[in-house]
């Protein structure tokens, strides 16, 4: 899979960013069925919220989309090419996908600006270019005055801002966010969600976001609801809200 296909090549390859069919994922030698035949398609630039109770398969699905794991069965394509046939999943993750996690996953021994630069080591940029890019991103998330602070000296909201900046380091075309506001107070959560949605809109990125909060999901153009490893709703979040 070529990273960073041109826009015309992407369009020619497939009208969809992701195409999943019959996805199954088992754990513990088949005793646990995390996904049970999941299928859906995601178009370029969509904002898709994935909702559902704990254990419904949301995070497992996101891990498959990010090539952090492989399905037990089924097919999964990225821009028309099979993710299961990747020869270098690390390169795919580094160049195509930006990850934002609930637990931040910042390295405590590195400063904010150093944490943001970590994904760029896959891109073979010069040290000066990496630093310049990291400064630009930290400024974009409102942390220009905190670039040399270690994570322990940052608030939860500030740590997640660093994580958002890090997710954009290599200008990915897709953002995968797993409960990005889950560990934050309501005010910080709103700021982080505003940041993520503004980057999605302004940079025309595809955004797939897991959340348990329907007020967050309501911002999406489309909501996928999961239960017991299956998709039970796929459509307008307003219609899901009216059902509940």
C-alpha cells in the first residue's frame, strides 16, 4: 500500500476510505466473540461516531481500522486495498492514521514538544523540520507556552491537547479517536471536542470517534451503534436519539 496517495489516485482506487464486510474477532481461543459479522463503509471526509455499551466491540473495531490488530474473519479495505495484506502496518499507521486515546499515552520522560515529534521519526524529516512542525501543532491546540513542560506538569485537558497535536504530526487523512474526552471534566471535554471537530472540518479529514456520550455523537454526520459485537444502527444520529 502506498502511503499518501494523491487525491486523484485515491478517488480512482475507491470512493470509500474504509470498507468492512463480515468482520469477526474472537479472543481466548474463540471463547469471546468481540465482533460478530460487522460491515459498513466510510466515505472521504465523514465524521462517524461509534456508540454502544462497554463490551460491545467499539474499541476492537477501531483497533482493526488502525491495523493494531487483525480480524479472525471478514474483509477490511482502506481506499480499496486490503488492510489484511499490509506488508508494513507500522508505515500505514504512521502516515495514514492519527490516533487519539482516552488515556493520552504521552511518554512521561519527554516534554510536550518531544511527545508530538515521536510519530515523525517514521517520516525521515530533519530534526529542525520535526521541531518546527511540533511547534506549529502545539500552537494550533493552544499550548504555545507549554511546549517544554513534561506531562506531569500539565492538566488533563492540556495532556489531551498534546495528544491531539501528536495525532496530526504526519498530516494523516484519517483520525481515529477512542473516547478522547472520557477522562476530562466537562469544560476540558468541550474544548477538546471543539478542537477535534475543527481539524476534521478545516482539514477535511475523515474522523471516526468512539464515545458513550450522545451529546458528542450528535455532532457527527453519522452514528454507528454497536451491541454484542454487532451493528444495530447506522445512520443519522438525530434518529438514534429519537429512538432512545
